[in-house]
């Protein structure tokens, strides 16, 4: 558990450092994620310690948003004033996103299927 | 010293130390998880939403300023960055199931991500939402921890972004199965990937509970969406807010 956490914190620190010095528009943890991903691809395996920490985090991911999301108390008047705009924007956006990405995926993999059929016919 | 006085002293001590904030956060989330499991994992009974409502009501009841609460709860908040880094592991596992679907997956991811931002911002503008709310809608389509990082970088409220991201996940997890059925999508990997794009973390855990392949593709979509979003959303934001 500790060994995995040390690795995660190491990559997080590396990411923060790169974010400060090289890529200020990217959040440090995202850079850390990418470096760790590259590291995993190079090594071709996930150490058990890392797996343990990752499983722990993914199980309680939601808990980690609670402190920030509780800041909603500071925005209550604004949210009340624009409640309908927010609800419609969120619902509309989710529905359209699902439809758009589903159709795009379906259309393109249909092409992929047809291409592979053509290849096998030739 | 009378008894009442000492209770007040203990209360003053407690509300000044991180203990109270940590305790109410963990206890509220625990209760949320309990209710979620009791409801047979109904997406509407979301543990994060329940915890936020409970904690927010509680700190308002005892008149604790949010800044005081956050001072204590920041120890939990700090782990968000580490948890974001650990997303590399599910993405890595998803990569092995990719085969040769890179192109279609990336393109539909871009189309989905763009649709999500433009439609949310467009609808909010149409109904007269103010700039704070519209700004926070830009990063909401990616998974909450990354969305909050992006929000900080582009200078919009990470709090509103986190709330919009969580609500998006809840809505997506509820609506996606019936929309995908209507569109006649039957492949598990296609369903999973679409849910990962549109409903990130909450959708992904739902996808895993239905089918392993759907779950792997959903977490891959969620992770890639987060990485690509972190790169492109600030650019799009600055283009649209010059």
C-alpha cells in the first residue's frame, strides 16, 4: 500500500513540477497521469502495490469531491436564480452528447466493418 | 467551571480542528454509500450528492463558514490529485482491449466532447445564465477531478464545475441505457465507450456493473476524454471568451 502510494505521489510531484516549469495550462495531476501511463506502457505491467492503491482510490473516488462540491453553499443564490438554465443545459448536453458520440461511433465502425469485409473479399 | 461551559469549550476546540470537518465528510459519505447500496445501486441515490447535501446542510445549521470547513476537509481534497494520477491504471488496462479501433474511438470522443461543451454553453446562454455558470460548464464534460484542475487553470469556479460534472455523471448514467437502446446500439464495447464519454466516473461504474467489456471501454473513454479535455478545453475556452 505504502509502496504504491509513494509511486503515485512521485508521479504526481513530477507532474506538478512539469506543470510549473513547462506546461502551465495543464493541471499537474493530469501530466502525472500521462507520465505514469507511459511508464506502464514501457514496463508492460502494473506492480501489485500500484494496483492496490489504484483500486482503493477508484472505490472511494466520489468521497474526494465532497469538500470542493460542498462549496455549493457559496453559490446558492446564483444557482437558484439560474436553476432552469442549469437544468436544461445539463440535461440537454448529456442527451446530445450520448446521441452524437453513439452515432459517430456507429457510423465509423460500420465503415471499419465494411473495410475489413472488402479486404477479406479481395 | 459548570458543565455547560465545558461543552462550549469542547465545541470550540472541535470546530477549530480538522477533526470535525473530516468526521462529517466521511460520515456523510458513509451514509450516502449505505443508502446507495440499500437502493440496489440506483443512480439517483448518488453517494456524492447525498454527502454534499448533508455536509452543506450541517455546516449551515451550525453556522460554520465554508472556509473553516474546507480548512479541515482539505486533507481529503488533497488526495484528489493523487487519485487523478492513479487513473493511469484503468486507462492502461483499457488500452489492451483496444485492438485497432483507435481512429473511430478518438474521433467519436472528440465529437462527443465538443457536442457536450457547445450544447451546454449554448443552452445556458440561451436561457440567460450568467458568466460564472457558463464558464463552469466548459470543463464539466470530463471526469470531476480533471474537470476541477481545468477549472482552476482557466479561472472558473472549481466548485460549480465539480457539481456540474457530478450531475452530468448522474444524468448520463440514468439516461444512457434507454437512449442507446433507441439508437439500436447493441455492442457492449460501443455502449461502454459512449457512456464513458458522456457520463464519466458514475457512468463507468454502472457500465462495469453490467458488463466487463463495457466497463473497460467506459474507463478508457473517461480517461482519454480527461487527458484530451485538459489539453483542448483551455484552448476552446480562450477562443470563445476573447
